[in-house]
């Protein structure tokens, strides 16, 4: 167990994330208390079993006293069992505060301490005053925020007409790219059990962003990463022929807790959106190479859509619980004069697999034992991409040029025209 074997490594990682190293000491204490409680329970159980045999074999005149002792032992065993349950719950809480160990080279610090790895494309310039994506969406009759708010409240919207078609085109392009890259498409459930949400790490820092249906004790997912991680829960996989790669197409839900007043205009930060998510199960040794492969697929999509972007190495304090390294690809949004995240891809190493007990078996010549897999995830298309597409490819009259790569998915449409 990493906690017992390398506590100093965990402490360094926690410090890089901006967390206290005391969380590791607290987890060690809780783990020791849990093991001590289990040992005490097992010793009492053994004593109870041995005493039971004595009672069965004892003469009649001794049985009454031995039965009385048996009742006392039974009460002690029950108390010890309750102590184990309490110690296990305390250990689980303490361990949940230990996040995945960051990979060497990940920048320390918080949200603003990322490192830019590269940029692509010139930021677009216009000889007219550019409109933002919502103004364009209204001119094109593609986005209806007013009725979305009327029906569902703030941060909801309707995609309409060419807006709906544009999202489906984006998602279909991404699905085709995923298929070409060897991914198996899945349309997963968007409600999951607590153990799956917890196992993927989304009930830690991000718990406030998750919708919970209390009556059913189910969670609405904010990304198909969650059900895709749970897909092989409690299984031993055969990775002898390479990684298992899935592409999950799903609707996603986020409460956006803590974002009050941020990005309230348009569809940048909303409660519901669609996404095509890549998810990979591979060996720990191949995880970093697979991570770069996912980023390359994302960049190829953005390049073919004619978007200017940068790739950043996210700082440790902004990784979230499960990621050991995360690369974000951020597209330039002209009216904001800033790069905004369109894709994220994370190497979660064995963190999720250890919590969900997903293993693979080593070849016979390597002992045939099982090891936990590594999991990775990355976005290949999502609703937010519409923001950068509309703003980047707009023209003075409010029309928007359709990137050539999307035209086959829109019946050959070359320009989205304003609705008169």
C-alpha cells in the first residue's frame, strides 16, 4: 500500500497540490486504527469460536457458567464489530483526502500557475466589430437562452435549427475520428451509483458540482468518464493485445457551484451539455504515451476546425482529485480576448482503478499476477466548441463560415446565414 510504503512521496504530492502534508499523517493514523480494530475483532471471534467448542463438549454441571461467558463474549464481539465499522469509515474519510500522486514535472501551484507548452495558429482579427457567440447564435436563430431560462432556469438554453445541427455535426465528426483511432463507441447511462462516482474521484473537491437524486441515491454525471470508468469495475482485463479504448457520447450535468457571476452570458458555463469523451484502460507503463496520443487527437480536431489554441500543462493544485497530470487545450475566443478551455485530457494513473478494483493480468513469463490498470480520459467534442467556432469564423453580416471538415455533416452547407 502506497500510503504505508511511501508516505513522504504522498506528502510531497499533497504539498504540490496546495494541500497539507498532515493529511497523510492523519490517514496513516486512521489506517493503523482500522487494522488494530480488525485484529481485535478477529482475536475475539477466534476466542468465541474456541469457547463455543468448549460449551458443546462441557459436562452439564459446567454448561451454565460457560453459556454465561459465551454471552459476554458475544457482546464483546458485537462491540468489536461496531468498532471495525467505525474505524473503516474514519479511514475511508481520511484516505479520501489523499489525492492522486502528481507526476514528476507537473508545475506546482494553483489555477494560474499552468505552463504553456505550445500555441497553434494566429489569433483571428476582423475589420469589423466582432459579435460574441450569443449575439451570433441569436442572429442565426441557433441559440435561445431566453426560453431555456423560462423552461429550466439560469444557465439553460435551447440549441435550435442550425445550432442543433452544428452540435450534432461536431459530435459526429468526433465520433468518426474516434472510430478511426480504434475507439469503441458507447452511449453510457448518465445516472450512476455512489461507489462509481466516489471511485472516479468526483465526490472530493468537485462534490458540490454534482447533482444528487437523494430518493434514488444516484448521481447525474458531469462527464461520461464516470460511467466509462465504472464499466470494468471489479474486473480483470486482458490487455495482451493493447489498451481498451472507448468513446462515450452522453449528456452531462454540472451544478457549477461556486461560479456565481462567472460566464453568465451564453453557453460557456452551463448546467447541461453534450460531450464525446475518450476513455482508455492501459498499463501503468504505457499511460504517459497514451496521454500524448489523446492530446494529438484533440489538437487534430481543433486544427481541422480552423481554431487557434494553446496547450497547457495544468498546475498540481488545479488537477482535481484523480488526475496525476492534465493537459488542457484552450481555444482563442475573440470577443473575450482570451483562451478558454475546450478540451481536457487527464492521466489518472492507477488512482481510479485502485478504488474501483480494475486490474489486468501480467503475461505468464512475468509471473501471471494481476496489477491495477491505468485510466485516462479526454474530450474530443463538446457543446462549448460552438462558442469558438461561431466567433472565429464570423463575417461582418453575422453569417458564419462552416469549416470544410464539418460540411459533409451539414449536407454540404458552406455558410450559416442570418435568419431574416
